[in-house]
């Protein structure tokens, strides 16, 4: 099974046409809120899996906070969002510039992530600064990490999926993988026999770090305020942390 990267993908989704706005009153009247997610992208979401993925679990508690049920709208490509008619996406980059033409409104952030380095436990690498012309780094094709690391004259090897680059590190085919801590942490949870060491993110490079929030498809003010309030409650009582921890992921507070 290939790991998808919904945090990145969600930021790249362009809403074709004008999706119909669903105000909070309409959502509560219908009794459901729609979440768009990829059907085969653990740890994010999985249509038939057990566990279902942290986006599905978080979506359910967000819906409960709003007093409605969760409807899952499964999409694989950006072009399916318009027909899916969902109301929210999760793990969306909370940055207007990154969102570009998505037209998504973003909630208050609920964690911070970005690009980290995953290395073998015996590696002497300690940070992005320790990469050099003799260290080969796995990057996702077309990613900002590929561009930035390549500009530093560090040899790169491109992969379609983060899971593939993590496997390559584990098999000692490359020296490090530039991936989200989410992907690396879940890899360690599911590969206890060959865990990788996850180096701290480099906050000095702004483009490799971002906050994450709920993406809302043209909400009214009432829905945005209700989502913000729900996120705050679920952060404060530890619910969001507990959901992600079940997938091996320790969240960092947004900044």
C-alpha cells in the first residue's frame, strides 16, 4: 500500500468552478458534514481499513462537536472535489500563499509540521546542515524539498511516495529521506523491526515548515467560527493529540 501525502495534496487542490457554499445552518439542517479524503492513504484515511486513519477519526469528533454526523466523500484526484460536494478537508496547510487558488478558508491551526529528515539509527547525520555532496537524500518528485535540497548541491533521488523513500532509507539505498514527520512516525509504528531516526525540522527554512488546519469549502462566518471553536476544544482536552498518537505521531503545537 502506498502512502499518500494529503497535507501536501490538500494544498495543491484547485476547486474547479464555484462549489456551492454550505452554511452552518444548512449543515445542521441536513444533519451531516462532508469530509473529502483519499480512500487509500493511511495513516491519513482508508475507506475499508481498521484503523480508518486519523482524518476519519478527527472528522468524526469534529462532526460530533457540531451536532451532526460525518459523511465521507472519497476522492483520488483534485478534479473530483467539485462533484463530491464535501464541506471540509483535514491536514491542510494553513497558509494563504500555499493555498493559491484553492479558495479554501482555513481554521485556526491545530498542529505544526513540515519536512524532516529520516535517517538510519546508525547515521551520523544530525540536521539539514549536515547534508553534503556525498549524502544522497530521497525527496518526493516535484516537492519544495526537492528544489531546496537540490539547490544546496546535495544529491537527490526522487520518489512518487514518501513511503518509498522511507523504505529506501531502511534498506540503505539512500542516506536520508526528506519527508513529513507524520509519514516517518507512521513508518516507525508499522516497521518496529527497522525504525528510523527522525531529525528535528529546520525552522530556519520557512518553506519547509507550516501550520496545519481544517480547510473549509466556502463556509459562512458561522461555520468558520464553529469549526474554530471545536478545534480549540479538541486541542485543549487532548482529543486531537490522542487521535494522532494512535498512529505513532506526536504533534507539535502550531506557532
